C-alpha cells in the first residue's frame, strides 16, 4: 500500500520570506555565518587541551572553565568573526535590494542611490567618508582588543 503524498503549493511568494526586513536578516545571516564561524573555530582549535584539563583538575565546573579559560582564549576569533561580518555586511547593497525589495534599505543602498539615481555626489561622499571613519575606528578598536586578549 502506498503512503499518502501531501503537496503544499502556494500561488504567490511567502510574504515573510520575500520583500521584508526579516528576509534581509535571514539572508545576511546565511551569507555571513561562515565568515564568523571560521575564525572562531580556528581560535578554539588553538586552545591548549592541558589548560582545560588543569581547570577541571583545580575544581572548576564546565561553566567556570568556559568563562575563565575558553572564552578569554577564543576572544580574538570572536572579534575577528564579528569584524568580518560587520565590514562585509556594511558594503552589501545588492543582496538586500534583491531580497528585501524597497524595504530592504541598508546604508550601502543609500550611498549607491545618492551616487547613481539622485546625483547628489556631495551627500553621497559625506556619508561614505562617515562610514569609512566608523569602519577604521572599529577596526583599530578590534585590533587593540585582539592584542590584549591574544596569547602566544
């Protein structure tokens, strides 16, 4: 006997998965997740196993081992992953435009429209310089924090 087959057909796009801010967030998360996970994995891989074992030998439970040993040693990877995701998503203007439609406006879309459609080059240049200053400041802060938390 054959089992019943169910098919679900929609006649139009699913509303919350297309042309909405939620769709843009899901899409950006899907795109930039590997850029976050790879530095975190690399930093977790370089944590010496004897440090974790010593923490357990000294009476720390799993939570305290994570908070006192693993988290501080993996902080450079966390910062690198967050920086990658921020910088890459800051410049992404095509994907939010395609998935989010008119409501998928991000800062890169504003700059692109100021230079392209509105021909307001001074305002576009001013916003671009502000974005550049914010990005350079963020990169210098993360570099300082990575040097503080790095181990050799």
